[in-house]
C-alpha cells in the first residue's frame, strides 16, 4: 500500500485541513476547556506545548510503515477551527480519533468529520478502521456509530474498541 498523506477533505459543512504548526494558536483556544479531558485524562495544552506537539505530528512518524494523518476541523460557515480528527495508518488499518471544542459540541460536527474521514480512508485503500472510546462517553460512542463503526467486546487501556471493515 502506498503511504497516505493527509489532504483536504470536504463535507457538507466542514473542511478537514491538513494540520500545520501555525494552527496551534487558534487550536489552543479551541481545546482550552478542561472538560475535554474528562475521559482521556490530562489537561489542556498551552499554545507553546501544542505548537511543539504539532511540530512532531507534522514531521511524521519515525516508522516509515506508519502514517500520521492529522487534520483540523474548520466550520466553513463560521470560518473558524473547531476541533481535530486524526488517523494513524499502518498497512491497511487506520486508528482514528476526534475532538471538538466545547462551544461547538452537540451540533453533529464530530460525527460529520468522522464520517468524512472514514470515507476518505476507504478511498485510500484501508480495509479496517478502529477507534477506542471510553465506555461512559456516550457522545463519542455516538460519533463512532455515525462513522459506521460498531463496538466490540475488546478493551484497550480501559476503552472499548470500535471497528469498521470495508464493505460493512
């Protein structure tokens, strides 16, 4: 499989833009609510720490067999960044994740972004998409379901594994 690289993905309301280091300034504000860490742990990153993280992500995986694909979510009508989606692609499998800032939650943005990402991954030749969702995080479970993933009985670090195989 040819290594994948993030490219712009458009959905009805969103542009998923390949991550750039310069996004750190706006994203630090988007991700500033400590409530976003309720299920994943940690605390919001300051702009400098987020910039350093984005520098590592943009540089790519040190393993040539693994592609780190990261996007910011831009809500087209409002012209602002509202969250992120990511995919770690190894061979024909992709592990995905998402986060939408608190002010934009409850509007279907994460589900639309995740569906757009899964559709793009299908077009890149992935045969399986995986996400890990905290068992008490109902909103994230709903996002996974909207993206076409189904829960399994497998747990990883306390989270439930959701999967979707091509053709599901």
